C-alpha cells in the first residue's frame, strides 16, 4: 500500500528533508515545490512511500523538528497507477497491512477518547437500549446496545497512553470512562425507576429473563472474550478496519453490564447488580490489557529487525 506524505518545511530545511525522504526504503516518488507554502512560508515536499516505511520516515522527520517548524500529514490515495510505486512496495520491509503508524493511532484514539456531548449521548442511548433489552429479555436490543456503545475509543486510548506513557491522553480517557458510565447508568436507573409505577415491566422481571443471565454471571469465558475482543479491537484500529471494530462492539458486555447494574439497583437485586458490576470491570480491564499487549507486540516486532540488522552489520 502506498501513502502520500505531505511535508511543509522552512526553505533552509527542505534540502535536508528531501535527502532524508529520497534515501528512505520504500520511497516511490519525491517532489519538491519551492515556495509553495504561504503560511507558514516555506517549501512543500510530497512523498509517495510504502505504508510499512512511514513510521521510520516520520521518526526521521521528528528528529529534524519538522513538526515544530512546519507540518507532516499522511493520506492514502484512492488510486495510484505506477510501476515504480509497485516496485517500492515490493522493496519495502514487511507488509503494509501489518504496518502501524504510532502517531496515527495516538491521534485517532485521542479523538475517540474525548468526553464530548456526542460521546455521552451514544453511551446514554446504548445503556438505555441495554436496559430495555434486559427488562424485555430481548437479545436483539442488547446486541443493538453493544453496537451503539462508544466505549472502545477511551479504552484504546488508555492502552496507547500506557504503552507510550502519554499520561495526558490516559487522563482524558479515564475521565471519559469515569464520567460517562456513571451518567449513563444514572439515566438508565432513572428511566427504570419511572417505568415500574407505570407498569411497563414487573418488579420481578430479572427473575424471569433467561437470555440476560450471562450479564451478571461473570466467569472464565468473560475474561477470555474480553481479552480476545481487546486484541481484535486494537488490531482493527492499527489496520484501520472499521468493520472488524463493529464486531468487537457486539462481542463485549460492557454497556449491557452497565445497564443491568442500573436496573438491578432500582429493583433491589443487589447481588445481581454486584455480579454485573464485576462483569463490567472484567471487560474493561480485559479489553485494555489485551490492547496493551497488542501494542507491545507491535513495538517489539518493529525493534527486532533493527537489532538483527545491526548485529549482522
């Protein structure tokens, strides 16, 4: 896969940048546009490079402080017809599908981890759907709640923060989770409390539903599913496969567990509320731990070829 790197630099730095880009592995084309940048004033360098070589190139550019004196942007062309580009991809080490750009992942997870009104709205709506599915014993509504829930964004950001020691990102993700879930659960509890006197569901509804027992009965498979979902979710983020991420949402019991806690507390089912709270905790911790493991694997995998090449030299 070929990507385009656009670099805006001051005129006195452009020659060094062009030299660094031209010597990078997997480079197909390098174009220099002198004076093309008006604000800030400087030159623009366009590079077509294999995705698996982007991370190394960005590290070179950061060592030159390009991000402070100009800018670096990475985009993926919809279509590029070039035999030279095909040869560059073949010559680049690794596979483009397995390549990860750390700054891209950090930026994406950072945007998904913000405590915004839209994030809160999605989490509240998802928890409400889960609560409806619980009181009506509807697996369809529960699955829908899983798909709507936006909680994986802050969890992925938390994993990135732990691996890269970006504590500001970690605090932001923790706030999104620590504030979002209580608000969503409080809203679900309020609607459940109002629904009981209206006769929308009986007070013993939790004793009747068999399809929701998995929510308040955490076990070994709860841990296994959380770990698998966390690994799959982080892989979908690093490989930019949104369809796989939707499957992750549907496989974890975070939002349903939060909805069950709210309903169970309103109905006085404290033991079941404790079980579902444990389910929620297991999923949150398991997803984050697996995501951290995937990121550490990518980091070790990227370092190992460099070590072997130095030892061979």
